[in-house]
């Protein structure tokens, strides 16, 4: 047991030395036991400030602390911003604020309103989602085993943009690779070459790369 005269800081310093750690400033040792705000990237506050500025100019700053907010309202807003970002739109076309920043601001408002007792928690009754997610593990394994020989191209935002024409009429000629950078709706026009031949050419270049494929939805 340590003497009563030994301070908490001295005890921490001894522990640090015992564990092979570098001797540090007493204030730093004490500070390490508090909320580690330094771990949060500054970019979060920088980007979110633009979303909060937009809200302050439109509705008044910290309006939710006075008026209160519904959880469902901000859940919907978060879904819209994430959906637009996921669909390739980084910034709102009108405000120029990043959608991810707006989503972060929405989450921050929910947390702050909850802390201040101003959140109308209108979430629906709980559903057994955890159970369903666990049950789907077997289905996931089954699908991966079923299509283990397939190697299709997995399209991302980095792939080339599709051609601007809404519809391409294939007139019996092999599909030019330069005009079909990715799969799109094709209307086949029967001429000298049977549509099945053209379709086979199309699938050879852009279809699933596996020996057999039965059923399934995209």
C-alpha cells in the first residue's frame, strides 16, 4: 500500500515507468484519462460547420434546443443526404454543402437534442433485425458458393460514363467496345445477323463471367 502522502500523479508516473512508458508531464498523464477529443479528425468539424451555417442562416442557430426536433425528421434527412452522396453527388447543387457534412450535422443535432431533452423520440417499435441478419449468414455463404466460378466486373463510380443516347439500335454488327463502356438497355433490330448472335457478343464482353448461371435477380 502506498503512503497517504503519495499523490495520484506520482502513482501514475510510477505505473508509467513500471510499464516501460516514457515519463510525461503530470498534466498530460491526468489528461489522458479524460475524453480523447484529439482523436476526432478536425475535418469533421470543418465540413459540418458549413451545414450548421446553412441551418443558422435559414432557421437560426441552435433552434432545435428551443423548438425541439423529431427523430424521424432527421433520420429521413440523413437518408436523403447519404443516398445522394452514394449516387455520386458529393455536394448539394444549390447550397454547395457536402452531403456527408449535412448528414453529420443531422446526427449531431439528434445527439444534442437528446442531451438537452428536446428530442421527440418517435422511432418505431423494435424489430428483431439482429436475428434476421444472423439468419442471412447461411444465405450469403450459399450464394457465394453457388456463384464462386463467376467473375463479373463490379461497377463503381470510377468506371466510364455510359453513352449519352438513351437507346442503341444494333443492326446486326458486332458491338463496338468504345460505344458501350458499360451494360445498358439495347434494342435489337433483326437484319442480316440474328439477334441471338449479337446478344452473345454483347454478353461475351459485358455479361457475367461464369460457366453456368441459373435464376437470380439484379
